[in-house]
């Protein structure tokens, strides 16, 4: 009788441990699934240049878009440009927050690139690069998450579409309200080291 009681106790212990391991694995899977769902249920913003060549210069339009059906609260957008290694002053940044709905993005036109900068692009073949940095959030008051989108694009002569050199999107601290496009250029060196 004692042997069968021990066997039942050992069997109950094995079942209990197995059940605990299964519950632990199930909770880890649920947490991962919740994180994936959070990533899918959020706005997804892009800030992309398009280029239009005219007889007098190079026009650049910036498209601020949201690819998600959930509206995006764009808190700040910053843009910096270089011809070769020379910064084209000034930076351009948003002056007020904006709400961007899917397929209802905004367009802003930069001053045309002319003169010496344009001849350096055309004749010397120096690249025109644009760095962008955007801080955005959900419009839901119950969602405190924020995201920082940093990207680097290059003008391809003869094409209206840019060549993407870098894109990096990450969650930002809930307190972050601004970012610097000039800092994005330094990420290019970090990406090359990886």
C-alpha cells in the first residue's frame, strides 16, 4: 500500500510541475502576442521627399504620410539637407502638432535648390542628402506610447523618387517632444559599423 501511495504522490507531483511549466509557457506566449498586437495596432508614419527638376532649380516636396487606419498625432517633424558634406541652412521643422489620417497626408514644399548648390549636384556629382526625424503618437488619450522615425534619403538625378539610405523607427520616451534631423546623419556611420 505504501508503494502505490508514493507512486500516486510522485505522479501528482509530475502532473503539477508539468501543469506549472505549461502555464508559464502559455503566459510568455500571451505576452509576446500582446506585444505583437500593440505593434500592429498603432499609427505608422513616414516622411519622404520627392524631387521635381525645373529649368531654374530643383524643387523638393516632403510627404508626411500615415499608412495605418489609426490616426497619427505628429508632434514634431524636422528636416536637414546636405550637398556633399556641406549643410544647407536652415533646418525646417514643424511649428505645430498635426493629426494625420490614412491616405490624407500632408505636403510641404521646400525652397528650390538653385545656384552653387545645384551646380555642385549637377556638375560635380555631389550627392544631395536629406535627413528627417519625426516624433509621433496615437491620438488615443489612453495610449501614452510615442515613436521616433529617423530616415536618410538621397536625390537620384533624373528620378522623382529618392534612394533610401537609412530608416530607423523605435519607441521614444513618452516625454520626448522633439528630435534633430541633423543627428540622423551620424547614424549612417553607426549603421556602417554594424
